């Protein structure tokens, strides 16, 4: 007989028969994110931890609280449970090459929106690209995400040094400051980049979007979590806030040519508004 113990959740902390469907419905209503059935075990573990943190004995009680209070501060933790903050500096490098070429001839000032900015790597990569390309001519970057915890981390601009492996060495020296002493192993983004970016928490399903019109929007690997009708609505909204000839950058596995007539494919996962 093995002496290894198997971790099991206490009965009250497990998902009741309808809890997963309730959690999926609440997530869809609040964020547009579709929670697939294979996420049930993950949902159980994370929702159990959340219920325990707020002093509740059952996941159902936690979901009851969310249903009864649309303004509960615990919504932020609930949403963070199901958002995936997988990102990296200069991820999909060809996008930044396209952005640099686009920025060289685009009238200034230049406005760019990173609308699923996660922990900030994408926004800072945009900032470095545009600062190098435009030689500091008027550039502003709006970086938003539904996950308030990720946005807070992005604003801090502090990363483990191993997270910077994809940053060109010249940019590391120019735009980052390595920690020493108790901060050894950490690296901070220099103010010159931070000053270019306005970080905000924003739900893409919110009726209140930025009033700015943008030259380019990065929405990469975010819409894959929405259903087709939500994707189509978002694409139409993106088209309305882009300037003529503006670009939409999407994820490597995303293709929306069949969902909208507002954009035409310009290149690999890059669309131009018509």
C-alpha cells in the first residue's frame, strides 16, 4: 500500500451539481468569456480557495454573493480566476516589425491601444518599438485589461530578469534598470517608457470605451475566449474607434475574415480597417 496521500477538497468546498454552470453563466454575463466544461476541475480548486478566503464554507455561497451584488469587490478575484495572463516581451515579433514600418509614415500624434495588456509586457514592447521608430515624436499608448491584479502588476513595471530574455540587449541597457541587493534578479522599466503608457482596468464588454481614436489596436489571443457573436460585435466596435487605415493586431490562432466586413487582412494576423 502506498504511503502517498491524495489531496481532496472537503465536501463543502466542492462544486455542487449546478455550481459550474452558475459560474460559467456569471463569467459570460460579466466578461463575455466562455468557460468550457474541461475547466471544471480548475474552477473547483480556484473557487474553493476564493470561498475560503472570504470565510465561506461552500462555493455555492460565494456564487450567491456575486449574484446578489453586482458591485461586490470580490468580482475582481472571480474574474482573475478565469483570465489567462500568458504573455511575453516582443511576442509575435513580426507584429512589432509591422508596427514600426507603419509608424514611420503615419501622421503624428500616434495613438495605440493594447486592449488585453495583461501584466504589461505587450504595452512596454509597443512603447520601445515606437520610441525607437518615431524618435520620441508624439506617441501615446493606452493599455487596458479586465484583470485588475494584472494591471496593477503592469503599472509597477517590475519583472524577473528571466522574463526579459526576448528583449534585445541594446533595449535592455536603454530601457531597464537591474535591481541590486534585496532586488537582485528583478528588473524595473525606466520612467521614459512608463510615461508613454496609461494603464487602466477595462472590460471590453463595457458600453464605455475610450473616446480616443486609435491608429493601431492590439487585441491578441483575447477574443478566442468569446463566442462568435461577441467576437463580431467587438470587431465592429474596434472598427469604429480606429482611424482610417488603422491596424488591428490579433493572435496567431485568430482569423476573423468570416466575421466582419469592416476589416481586410493585411498580412499574417494583421488587419486594416476599411
